[in-house]
C-alpha cells in the first residue's frame, strides 16, 4: 500500500486523526500530568502554596482544543483545564510561575492560586475560583460578537471579532448545579449564541457524587429540553471518542447553528485537591475501576495497539517531558514574587482616572436650554448622549426596553423602565442596543461582564436594590476582581444602575433598601449616589466613560422631586468621582451626607441657623467610593465638629468608616465627639408610622446638630 493510502486508512480508523496528532496529544497529556506531579511535590516542600490537578481530564483538554483556534475563539475555562491550556499554546513554565506566585505569572502576576488560567495571547479569559461564574460571562462574550454583527459601527471598535468564532466554556459536573449554569443556557438558547459548553464529568464534586448533585445523574439528559441546544455525550478518557464528539459540538457552533453541549465522562485520580483524600468516601473497588480508565494509560495503550509508537519510544517521550517539566520548575523557583509596593496595583484602571481632570467639566456646563428637568429626565438624557457617542454602549435589564415586540412600538408609548429612566431609548437606538433581559439579576451582570471583557460598554439596570443579591457573586467576585486578578490584562467596566432607598410611604422591607457600604467594601468598584438631577447626569457620564466597574445608585424618592431639578448640562458634562460638594457653607459644624439625606440635612441646617444661630456646613459626598477625605478634612479643620447623616442603618454604615478615619486623621482638630444620624438597625417597615420612625427625619438631624454644636 502506498504511504498516502496507508495514512488515509489509518486516519479513518483514528476518527480522522493522524498518528502525529495522537502523539502530540499524548505528549501534552503527559506534560500536564507531570506538571501536576511536580507541583504536588513542591507543595509538600512548601515551595508552592496550593495545588489542584487536571489529572483525569487531559484527554478532554487536548481533544476539544484541537477543534478550536487560539486567539480566534474565546475560552472560559476552569481549574482542571491544564492540558487544554497547554494545547492552546501555554508553556509548562507559565503554569509553574503561577504556582510559585511569581510576578511573571502571565495569568495573574502572582495574585491567583495555581490552575486559575488566563492568557490574552490565546483569548483565554481570566479564571476565578467561584464555581459557575464563567457561564454567563461566556454568554456575554458570545453576545458581544452578536452585537458586532448587528451594528456595523462596532466593527473597528471590538478587536478580535471573528465571523465564525466559538466561545468555549468548561465546567465540572457539580458546578452545573449552580443557578447561573441554567440562566446561561436559557440565554444562550434564546439568543442562539455560539457557545460550546464542555461538561467534564468526573462523577464527583469534592465528595458529592453526581447522582446526588444532578437529578437522574446525567446532565446531558437533564438539558435535553433546551430549544436549539445540540447535546453530545462521549467517553472523556478516550481521546478519539472525545475528538469525534468535540468535533461535532464545535462544528455545530461554528456553523452558527446555535449553542451545543459536550458531556464528557472522565475520572479524577488525584482526589479533589491536595486538601482532599478520596479514600475517605470512595471504595477500593471504585478507585481501581477509576485507575483502569486513566486517560494517560488509555492513550498510551492506544498508541501501542495501533502501532503508532513503540514502548521504548513512549518511554523516551515521557522521559523528555519529565526533564522538560523539571527544568521549568527549577526555572520558576528562581523567579521573584511581586514587590510589596505593587499590592494595590490594578484595582482600578491605571490609564483612566475618574477622579482626575479628564473627567471634570463640572464648571463648564453647556446648557441645552432653560427647561427645568427631573433626575429621571437627565439620566435619560445622559444615556441618550452616550448611546449616540459610543457604539460600544448597550443598555439592558428588566423592562428597560420600550416594547420588546417591535411591532408594537409604533402603536404604544413604550415602557422604558419601571421608573421610565430608559424611556424612548430602544425606539431611538434599536433593539440591538437597548433591550430587555430575563428576570435574573446574575444573568444581567454576568453577561455584561463577558461583554465588557471584549470591549463593549454595558450600562445595565437592576430594577431594585433590594433584588441585587443574585448578582452579588458577579459584582464582588468578578467585576471588582477582574482587573486585579488578571494583573491588568482584563477588565470588566460595567455600569450597574440601581434604584434604591426609602421615604416612599409604603415601600416596605423590599422596596426601601439602602446598602452602599456593602458595595463600598468591595475593592475595585466605584459607588456613586447623586442627589440632584444635574449631578446624576454628570456622574453617570463619568461612570460610562471611565474604565472601572461602577455601582450607580439612583434614589427612587429623588427621581421626580422639584427641589433637585436641573437643566440639561450638555453631552460632555462630567463630574469626577471623589469630589464632594459643599451644598451649604458654615463654620460651627460639618455635616457629611449624601442621597436623600442631603435635602433633609439642608432643611435641618436652615432651622438650626434660624432658631439656634448655628452655622452648619453641609457636604454632599456624591460618591462614597472614592471618598473625598480632603474635602471632609478641610471642613472639619474649620468647624471642629462632625456629624454624619446617612439613610442606611446605623451600624457598619458609611458613617462608621468616616468616623473612624476622622478620629484617626483629624483627632487634633476635633472639639467634640463624632456623631451619626441614620436609620434604626432594622428593616424599613411598610406601615407609614413605622417607616417614619425607622428612617432618619429632618427633626432627628436637627436634634443632633443642636446637641453637637453646643457640645
Ligand atoms: C461558588 C463556590 N462554591 C463552592 C466552592 C468550593 N468548591 C471548589 S471546587 C468544588 C467542586 C466542584 O466540582 P465539579 O464542578 O464537579 O468539578 P471537579 O472539581 O469535580 O472537576 C467546590 C464545591 C467554590 N469554589 N465556589
Ligand atoms: Mg466533578
């Protein structure tokens, strides 16, 4: 038989793979396993500080990667994907640099545990530790591609977009129990997005077996009803079967037939991590059966059986790999950890500083006309300007569209948000730029994170602060950490607009919440709460144009007041973050406040002046993160007294932080105790008589002023 014919016969027998490809697979698989072995020994010697292996998952990694195009497709991976990342192009040294916590670690610069992959060279997004957060980000990344196809103006602005790109997201079996998995499938199917799910089912989530985790014990059976989802199952310890099945899945997605899911059964021969010993919960028989299915052993046997290599050749290959990994480990140990002074680097953008002059046009408004407009009007105007200016801006959330059914648009006024803040934007900019999301807060923020990673600028709405909590994982562990944990490589500059606050008469426990300090406690996130219509306009523009994630809190009670109305300050009006406003000058006492308490504090200050001759200086913080300590200090140095007034409950609120900092930094200037006025430490009850006494009122502020001023 001619060599060419022989090659064709062999390939047909090998699911289309060539002997050379299979040998390369084996080499990568052995490399992956040897890195795990080496890391385990380094961990025992205390030279690295954590280890979790990819053992048992190697065949899946190499087989799926073979159908993917690095730096063309996108990858949202998890910690078992060592072989996958090596197959995409990473070098053993790069994994070991993360293990030793080296500054040169390409994924995180020494900030993340080993096996938390990320590499912009191959479009490997930054991997975090929470199980399940990757799914919605992958959907968002695929959605970014969809928006590019819908909006030609995005063409040059979103780099690395490919018409036939595939977004691969991998997961363990246990992680499919997270709600975000199901939320992501819902959106991937509903939007027909090019997402390839790969479930690497090793039968366990730490000690919990799959039948306890998953109804019926099979995730592929469970997802069978998702419309348009192509589901394929394979033996993930068999490289050829996995190559075949992965080919079907990736082709399906690449051909734009919609999302697909590969359910690959594999093993976990090294326990969950070095902190786990699976002999505590698996029998000897079960472990022996697992060993027989080890993908390294099976691939070696395959190469021998098919005459692709001899035992001597494979021994030599394994020896080579052992040496290569050993050398890489020695090299990695010589690298230095990041310098202590870099501990705070990359929490926020190093290029765009929203506290700086580039974001300050406050003193140069270009009023469009003399109309007096509400906060709702001027927030809407800002989004309209920004949607006009920057094609990367998209607005989505629950009910934000005018009418999802476009046919209705001409016949109806349009919804535009339950508070009408986004009214008219869909009608003006189209359903590909302003649209409704499912009723799922993690979905909104997780998708936005994936879109932002690729350069889009999502401005999303969470309908009520009281319901932001399903998104908390994405906000705290993803948006806020993205830049830091990837050492500045990736960022998720999403703007989350949220209505909040009480004083509604009847808002009750779940339509009155305020909780800015919870978010101000997340390094990497800005927290903004404007009190006036013009401030809302200028601060939202800064939020949209800056390169960090921003929680933008909009007080429902302030949306349509007369006292905080303003004029439209024009399309370039920006107020920098961290710049408090002196809303009343005074010399006897400094009152620091924000949001709905600005008006109540001003009213109290006026009465204090009229009835008690006390001259109170009132500062509106406008942003709590960053906090304008300079302005607070200047005022306290003048007055010697500080009263902090906020709407959220007293304990552990922003008042606690400000009081602590003032006590620390300004002690010599204080002529009295630092006092706080805030909500009682309870929920806001529905009955108006209770609401009244729970929330801080003007007389409470006045009483505190009088008491402190006369101290
Ligand atoms: C949200 C969250 N909960 C718990 C954990 C702790 N944890 C880490 S891995 C893991 C099990 C994951 O199992 P599976 O998805 O099957 O992946 P496998 O490790 O088996 O590959 C758990 C519970 C976590 N990292 N994140
Ligand atoms: Mg598992």
